[in-house]
C-alpha cells in the first residue's frame, strides 16, 4: 500500500472517531449570532476603534515624554467619551425595552427580568412508541 493512501485512511479514521466521540458545537446558534448587545450601534463601534487606536498610539510612544503625555490626554478623553456613549445607549435601549410591554400589566417582562423569573419552558414535541414509531402530536 502506498504511504499516501495509508495516511489518507488513517486521517479519515481519526476524523470519524472524533466526530463520533466529541460533540461539534454549532456555530449558527442564536446565542452565537447574538453576541453583540442589542444596544450596540455603528457609532459605538467607530468610537471603540478610535479609542483603541489612540491607546495603541499612546502605548507605542516611549521616547518623547511631551508627545506621550499629549497622546495620553487624547486617549483618556476618547475613552471617557466612549464610556459615556455606551452608558447613554444602554439607558436608551433599556427605556425602549421597558416601553414595549403594556403599562397596565404589572407582571410584564421587566418584572420577570428583575426578579430572575425568566425561564424557557421546554415541551416534548415528539415521543417514540414501544414499536419504534414516533408520535405526530403531543396527544
């Protein structure tokens, strides 16, 4: 047997074993897609990139003390502006969320979140019968 064929078969056997033994994490789950906060906007992303660029520029300046202090001031101002923008956007997003539910219902989502009572209820949709067939409905 050729060495290439042998290594190809060995690699295939290892991959099959790994697929059977380990779970493969789904990358397209809603949690993976929802990594960005709902209040995150393009303006915040631009501010974040600018703040990080100013921080890197400040950290790279080592020879000239006056230039370093100048860049440190620019970075600190940009960082403060960025943090204020995040706080304002979070507040705006929270107020928007609070107004989505009707005001006449005291047991709305805001109350449930505050008390920690939000849970996803799982329902069994399909059961397997003793003969091997599966049910169509919950009844």
